[in-house]
C-alpha cells in the first residue's frame, strides 16, 4: 500500500490507483485507518508522518465551510469527479477522527466536525452507511457532550432497523453499523445522556439476529467440502447469492462486525440483549 502513496508539490499525500490513474478519497481515508490501526496495535508511530500527509490530502478534498468532499482526482492532482460513492464521505471522516486520536491536533477534529454536521443536515441516515456509523462512534470519543451526535447515530440505526433485521442475506456491513452504534449508545449512557423514543430492545434483538444470520456466510467445513478447493476457502467468509464469492473486503467486514460483537458481548447481555430476544420470540409465538 505504501508504494501507492504519492505526494504533490506541497507535500500532501494521496493513495494513487495506477490502473485507473485516479486518486480516490475513500482509498486515502482507508489507508489512514489501516495505518493508524497498525500503530495502535503495535504501539509504534513509524507511519505517523505519512498518515498526516494523507490527512492533508483529505483536507484538500474537503470544503470545510459545507462539510462536503470532492471524491476523485486524476493522477496529476487535477479534479475528475465530484461524487463517486457516498461511502467515501464516512471513510474520510473516520480517518480524520483517527488522525486526531493519533496527534491530538485540533485541525483534524475540526474538519471531521464539519463533515459530521453535513451528515446530519443532509440526512445520511438514508444510506445505511456503516462508515458513517464508525465515524460518529470515533468522534464521540473526543466530543462526548454533543447530544446531536448521539441522536444522529441512534437514528441512523433506528430508521433502518426493520430493513436490517428482515434482510435475508448476510449483508455483512449491517453488523458493523449496529455494533458501532451500540458503542455510541453505551458512551451516551456513560455521559448521562438519554435517547427519547429509541427502542433498545428492538435494537439489541436486531444485533443478535444479524450476528446469527451472518454465520450463513461463514465457510464451515460442511460447506467448504463441496467446493473445488476446500482448504483455500475453509474458515473464511463468502457471499452465497454471488456464486459463493470470497473477497478480501467481504472478509474484512465480517471480521470487523464479529470483533465488535465479541468485545462488547458482556455489555450487550448486561443491557438485556438475551432478555429482549426471548421476549420477542415469545411475542412471535403468541402471534402464531
């Protein structure tokens, strides 16, 4: 990945896609997320400078007065495409929050705030975007007293909860969205906040449902044995409705969701997840 990082004449860095001769905002954001995660895990700051340079590149694509990003540049740093996919916005904002966590430089947090304000004003709940959920989870670590951020994060889950729960495919990003939102909810409670109208039982039971349903995409031995090369795909994740596809980003999203589910499981139980699941199952039986 580092071999793809290029610099402009001002020292701003970008992740360059040589095949398409493009600089994608989302790629720059995810590069920062990956490198900061590495530094966190290994307690090492060797990628700090390149992360900050990538952050400067992200800032060059952010109109801070509106919180809107420009999505795609040409390889020569000229502008190419204002919008490519809504996911880039959350990825870039998550990266800015991670940079603040790394450096405590207010520049990164101010920029992230402008983007989050845009998410709220433009109603990004309509996109069911896990990257938006990640970015709100991250920014509330550093701005724990803004109740608008908590309200937006919970609404991002609440208004989409029925669709998320009823989705019959694994749709691996849903568990990430739910678990990032759960961490926001827990942080809100710790800071004496409250959520008017938020259905906690339905939310918790949906987390349980998605964690269970996502196992349909796990290559258990009993599934892998029917494939051409079982050992190659054993214990990974696939997309059933796309020819049992195995792709690195799908695997990452599955692992990310289950990791958050695992580290938060005791808290989920304390908040009443198993009780909520039992209650809803009892109501369903009564309805039958």
